[in-house]
C-alpha cells in the first residue's frame, strides 16, 4: 500500500479528445511522411505531463549517484540517435517491478527491479536503447493516431484495461509490485510487433554506435525469460497457478522468434566494444535496494511493516501477505478468507461514527468499541446494501492509526463457511494491527544488492552465498537468476557476483 495519492491516469485523453485535427510530420527514423494527431510540440507536452504522473505513481529511486550513472548511459545512447536534439530524460523508478518504458518526447524509465537482473552496463544500455527506439520512431504518437482513427471503441477498451489494472483485485494472487500501473500500463501494453522489432533494431544500432556489443540485447531477453520461468516454477512449487506476467517481457513479444530476430540483428554488427562494462555496472548497483522498499511496505516472514504509514501487521501462521497500491491483504492458506486493510480517505470523515455512516453505511448492526495495541478501534457487524441493492452482511473494524490516519479492516471471504473456519485467525490478524514498535523498525530493513567475489571450491558456490542471504524462498535459485546462471553454469572463483543482503 502506498500513501501517495494515486490518480488513475487517462493519459491519452488530451490528445484524443482534442478533435480530429491531424497534420503531417516526417518520421525521424524512416524519413517518411506520416499523418499524425501529435505534432512534435504536442509529443513533448504530452510526455512532460505523463512524466509528472509516472514520478508520482512509482516514485524516483532516491540515489543521485545511480540516477546520474543511468542518465549518462542514456544521454550517450540518445546522442547517437536520430533525435539527438530532443531534451532526453532518464529516470530510475523506485519499484521492484521488472520494467522499462518510454513516453513520447524523450522520457525513458527503468525500474530498479529490472536493473537487478542486468549483469553489465551493456545489458542496461540494451534495454534503454530499445526504449529510445520507441521514442525516436514516434511509436507513442503513431498509436495515439491509430486509436483516434479507430474510433471510440478502441479508446474505451484501452481505458477499461487501465481501469481494471488500477482497481486491483484483493485475493487475486498478484505478486507484490507486479501490478502494472496507470500511465505505464497504457503505454507499454500495446505496441505492435512491427514497432517492437523496429525498437530492437534501433536499440542495437545505438548500442553499436556507443561501443556496446549489440549481442547484450540477446542476453537481456534470456535473463528475463528465466525470471518468468522462475516465477512459474515457484508458483507451481507452492501449489499456486502461475499468474500472468506483467513485466517488461510480457509487454513485448517474448517468443523465440524475437530472440532469433535480435540474435540476427546483433550478429550483423562487428566491432571492438568497451570491455569494462560489467565491472562498472556492478560497482554502480552495489548497495541498490532489492525487492520491496520501506515506502511501499516490507514483508518479512509473517510480518508486514509500513514505515511511512508507521504501521505493522502480523499474519497468522500459514497465511500470506499481499501488498498492492490499494490495500494490504492477509489471506489464509486456502485463499478463501482474509483481512483487507485500507486507508480511509480523509473526506470519509474523522470520527469512527462518521466513517461507519459514510463508508460502511449499515442498514442494521451492532457496534463495539475496541482497543488494538493501544489504538482506539470500532468493530462493526451488520447488514448493508450491496451495489445491486441486495442486503449483504459484513464485518469490519475501523482503527485510528498513527498520524491521525484511519484504517478500515474488512473481513472478506468466499462464503459463510469459509468465514467461520477462518474467523478465529481473522480476529488474531486484526489484533496484530499496531503502530510500528522499535523492534518493528529494526526488522523493517530493506534488502540490498551487494557484489562479492564468487566463492569457489568445496563448501562454496551459490549454495554457500544462499545460506548467508535473507531471501526466504529458493535463495540459491534467486541468486543464480540475478547472476544470469539460472539454468546452470558457474562463475569463475573470485569473479564478482551479485548477492542480496
Ligand atoms: Zn518495446
């Protein structure tokens, strides 16, 4: 759950609703004339507006040195592009999501999540070069034009897709941080295959002009494919159905054909390339946050800590914690019942009585005052009207948390039996709601990427690094994954590798 205010972004609305005015521009990449609803000036204006929304939704990763490093790589690549005259912006977003995307006009983003999987500066340059390609070839503007031409049905479908993503579905089994977000979801979801291929080609070209080996594009795709495989393997090992991926690869044609095409493009280049790209990269990301950040809330074992909101929760044994932008949900092992914890917006009222009236709106019920770890709370069991006007029984607790914020703890279940079976543990979960204690604060330390020489010999290897790692699940496989040897293979003893501390 994020405390930032989040607005669903209807990014295209300005361009689309401004009428059918089209003009003609010369595509900087192809040199061909194309009809467009987005002039270069409006491309830049739209990009700038979207940029503010992206920063608000994701947050900027707070490390000026890393930002400068990534910006420097981006600027060098962009200066070799067909649109070097644009004012380019490269930003590392504070998100564990594995993603990269661009907005029209010269705005390019990589998450720290995707950076953890890159193994060299050239890998990162491959991802950035691809995104620069979308901008230089005006893919965003082309899509805006296509959508306007196609009419309102396409627009409605696009916006509905974004709305569904934005709404989030408690208990839907989404992994933390993998929910595609407003602006980005609108942008990354629907480039055509041809545009992706063109972005790959352009990316390879910019890499080569900047003395990076274009074959790194191929490595990036392979590593990210392994990440998907790992997520699926883990889901199956836990008896879950693998959820659809919403990372960078998922929004890009990730089939073997793309890999083949990129390999072909990359093999077409010959040259001498920078060879210290790996060491420089590993040095740059040393100390970078890995996984959830304190601003979004951290899950550690059965505990959830949210530093910014100043709250903590403990899930009953066997329960899972799901954290999304909208809510924290503690779900029981069978996935049939849970406790949904949400922030109550200030406009819903300040007293519990007001909130009960405005948010829960019971037709009938009983109200019982409670104290949860020193915080005043109101427990409500009652009946309310659902959206169809049908009576619906509900149970919820309103708590006055730290910082004059009110929280709604809602009991959700598949059916009445599931609620009965889970009831004792629901109350237990609810009773764990607390203001962060000193011990909680100490436990809420984010994980970071560190680089160490690979320990060879007997008793060494990734198994020994996994033993020292705080990663709770499949630590050895996760370390192999971020080091590009998920399927097998060993680094040389003494070679620098990434670990999570
Ligand atoms: Zn792309």
